[in-house]
C-alpha cells in the first residue's frame, strides 16, 4: 500500500493517536517532565504564539526544534530552561534530538494549564496551538 493509501485508511489516525499517547506516556515515565518556572513557560508560550500566530498554524516539537535556531525569541525562551545544542538536519540547523525530546517533555508538562494568560492546547495526534485564556 502506498503512503497516500495508508493515510487515507480510517485505521491510520486511530493508530497514530494510540502511538502518540503510548510514546508520550513512555517518555514521561522514563524522563519525567522538564522543570521550568511558570515565568519561563509563559515567555516560551508567548514566543510560540508570535511565531505561529493563528489557529491555522499548529506545531509540534519538531517544528519548534527547526524554527528555534532562526527565531531569536524562541531561542531565548528555550535557553531559560534548556541547554541548547544545535545540529544539521535536512535543510539547515535544528536543535539536537535531545533538545527536541526535552521540548516535548515541556509540552507534556504545561499542556492544558493557564500560564500567564496563555494556554497550550494539544490534540490527540500531537499538534499544538497557543490560545489566550478568556
């Protein structure tokens, strides 16, 4: 079956959601959440909302890892609680896989919380968006 055929299969998204949930649980069990202050998390949420400003732009840890080397706000916000390291991937610089993993651990630790008037929402497939708390 071709890739297009796989993603058109109704079971594909069910399996993707189950795998995402399983992988997230394993990561938190193995490594725990990233400890970041609410202030540092608020700064990062603001930087994320500025980089991906509308509901049309969802992101995940890979998007953050590839955008951070080129976005000063993201870089500074992440550096508040992570030791950033860079590598070359595909078309350019990105955060290392360890940093990418730590970004996901941070996401899993703050998702759903009201931090500084901002709220990180994550769907079952792992895509995120920042919303203003009303």
